[in-house]
C-alpha cells in the first residue's frame, strides 16, 4: 500500500500509480467522502451531461462534415475507452 506524506500546508501529492488506478490526470477533480473512523474515500469526478449538451460545440470551428458512419464510429470508440 503506497504511503503519502503530508506537507506543512496540509497537502498530499497522489503518486502516478494512484492517479492511473483512479483514471484521472493532472487538473481533474477528485471527490472526497469522509467516512467513520477517520477514513476518507477519494473518487474521480466525472462530468454529468448528456449527448445533447454537445450539440453545436464545434459550430464555426471547422469546415469538415462528418458522415453518420464517422460519427457512429467516434461514439463507439468513446464508449469503448470509457468502459
């Protein structure tokens, strides 16, 4: 089990192996749950949104027009990476 050191400012640095295990990268957020007995649980914060929130996100930023097959392939690839 990895051991972490607390700085004088009360901060800890999570080691790369812990970040990889949690599936998070620098700059992402972590949710902290305070548990009985002085324990804590950390969990990566995942954005909660819908596919509709992406509508128009690239409007005016590209001239490329994707086919439905390309869109479906990108969506399928995204689901494979997430799961």
